[in-house]
C-alpha cells in the first residue's frame, strides 16, 4: 500500500525567528510578477473567495486555496501591516497547475506539442492539406480524417518514411509535405478512389485521381465508392477495379476519342483480376471511340484472364460512341490475341457501328443482355468482324438484333431469338436459338445439324390467293403456291440440310373459329424435301382455304 505524508490542513505562519503564531497577520495574493490582486479561495472547490488580504486567526492559520490555472505572487504582513522579511514570494504554482499546463499542451495542434510529446502516439489531422503542412520533426505517424473535409471518404493512416527523399506525390499513397517529407499511406493492397482525391460528383475532372489510384505502386485493387467519376481522357486499368453496383458507381466518359480503339477505360496486361459492379456511360455530345477496351501492349503482353461481372455500358441520352466494348488482340506478339475474357450478368447498349468489336480474340464469353444501339441506325448489335479470326466465342443472351460472326471460327450461340445471324461457312460449334429471322450460311458446319436447335423457316400467307405468291412475312421462304383447295407448296429460299423436319402451324378461317394446319402426306409421296414442303389445311377432313395461314418448319 502506498502512503504519503499528511499535508498541512491549513496554511500556518509564524513571527519571524520565533515559534509564535503570526496572529492577525495578513496574506496578500497577486498575479505573478505584478501588483494586480489575484483571488484565493477558502474551499477546495474554489467556490468561496477569500478576502484579499486574508486575515490569519490567533493561531496564525487560514484556509487558502490557489487556482490551478494561475501563477501567484504571495506577500505576508504582520497585524500592523508591516511586511515580513523574505516576502513577497513570486511564481508560486500548485501541482494542479502543472497538470493543467500539460493537458493544454497535449490538446494543442501546434507542432512539438499535443500528441507529439507522447512517444509513439499518432497525430490526427483533418485533411490531406493539413498533412502536407505538418512538420516531420515531431510526428512519425498521422491519421488523416478526410481528403478535403473530415469524413469525405479520403485520408487514412500515414507514416513518415525518413529514408525516402525522391518519391513523387501521387495524391494518395505518397504525400509530399511542404518540408519535403514523404508520408506513405498504410494499406493492405486495396485503396479507394476517394483516398486519391476523386470526388465522384460528375462535375469535377477525376481523371488524374483515378489514374493515380490505378497506377500506385503496391496497389492490387481499387475500390470506387458510389458516385459519378468524370473522365476527360482514357484511363488505363492494369489491376482489379470494383464499385458499389452498376447503378451506384459510374464512370462518365466526358470526351470524344480520336479513334475507335480509345475509350473511357482500357484494361491492359496485368495480374489476373476480376472487375465488377460499375457503369461506364458517355456524355451527351461526345462522339466516337468506345467505353471499355482491351488492347495488348506488344511489349508487356495481353490483358488475359479478366472477368467482368455486373458491368453496364450505356449512354447519357443519345448514343454516339462507335462501340460499347472494343477488344483487339492483333498487336500482340508474344502469343495469339486477347485471351480468356468473360462478361457475366452484364448489360451493353450498342454504338453507332456495333455493340461489341472483336479482333484476334481467343476464348471470349458474354453472358448477359445486349441492346440495339446507335441513335441514327439499328446497326449490327454484336459484331465479331475484326481483321483477324476469333476462336472460341460464346454468346449467351436473350433476344439479339444482329449477330455477325463471319470472322469467328468456333463459337457457341445461345439466344431466345436473333434477327439476323451471319456465320462463316467454316464455323464449328453449337447453335441453340429459339428463332432466327435471317440466317446467312445456315448450312454451315456447326459439328451437328443446326436445324435441330432453331426454326429453319416460317411463313405467314393468305390461303385464298391463287397461283404462286410471296408470303406476307416469313423467314427462308421464297414463295407459296396454291395447288388447289387447301393444298399448298412452300418453297424455301435456302435448301435445308435434310428433310427430317416437322411442320406445325395454325390458320384463321372465317367459317370456323380456328383450323389446325396438318401435313398432307396423302397428297404426294414426298410432301417434305430439302427445298419444299407440301401441306393441306382442312376442317373435319374437308380441305378449306383459310384467310391466314401460319407455318413453322422446325
């Protein structure tokens, strides 16, 4: 148990050079170094002020308490008001005064004071601007509470690297202070765009901040918090980039690229990565170029093994970019093309010349939605018509407008419907499409009978029209010939691979609520061939001429 000597309960004074109490003595108190009276107190709480001077009792005692916030000068007189020798005594302070002074120093934001006085303590400043003004002589670690203002998402924990005198200020992981100190951001490989000063308010040009974050040494992933980051030029993305969702985090292409191959974000050679959960869209009035591109650097390899998930490529109000996605591997010299690129759960709106441009691409997969684009034309929705052939291309989408795969040598196509499908005559792969309105090279070698997974032909015609006539509408049907009552021959534009197909249909007949179309094998020995299909329409066994006949060849 620790103990202390009992202090004097009261102040006690004696007649000089005697043991007699200074009865009736007077104790004057002043501000140290002056003759300005300074109050003392008769209670520990400092609530009851003493008279000045304090009059001592018969034992030469009085209750005298000093303020912790002040320095005193004390002068003592006898009862006749004659000063005692040895007085006044100046600069008297209480133990509490020293504590209060230390507390004030620790609370100070002045260099050399505050937490700088405590070894190993971390200094706190409000902004990166305050960090740049901080002296390196009193702090080795600093917490910055924001970039431009406290709580704006920027800042972080920084340490002073005394061994570094050359690093360039990149606005995030390296901050060069006014005294040339290099402050380094403490991170585990992931940083935020906000920590580099990006505002994400759509108005501020965030190009430099975004690029600095993506290029920072030691950074493996960049997080883009919700916001709209305006880009005035193309940004290179060599690492993982992810946001808060395709409708929360947005990159705003606010410039018109000089060529088709330039866009808002260029993904280049780097570590295998997955980028996800953001939107890229073009500003109204900008033209040309693309939104995202993957183009290899001949000296640094290709952007291989990249997976994109929940990416939205679109426009502000009017779509005037040429392509939404542009992938060109023709410049690669160490191998063949851009390899192993996958888009999952994404949405792409097409440009004036196409939605997706592929050139020298190996193993490309797109799973998501694609939409017709172009403000002035309904041009090719998805195109793979680059200079060089592409291999192992997969599209798994809903309804698509036009799909030009004429420079694709191997592919898998899965879709509910395609308006116009063009493939190379030498293509191999798998085709699983519910409906194709127009099919160029329909008999191409997909490695199986393509007709088994698609509608080979369809037609709608007026069954009362005499002679040979073009159908009202259809696909792969040149004409319909009325052979007689309820007897028709359908002629295909392009011959089918074989005659092993089915004919289904329905007709509208004014004398009956509905008539099912049946295959009339009794009319001819060979009603189904690779070039024609002969059908009859009947009601309870009797042929009729319906006004509307719809037939599908499957």
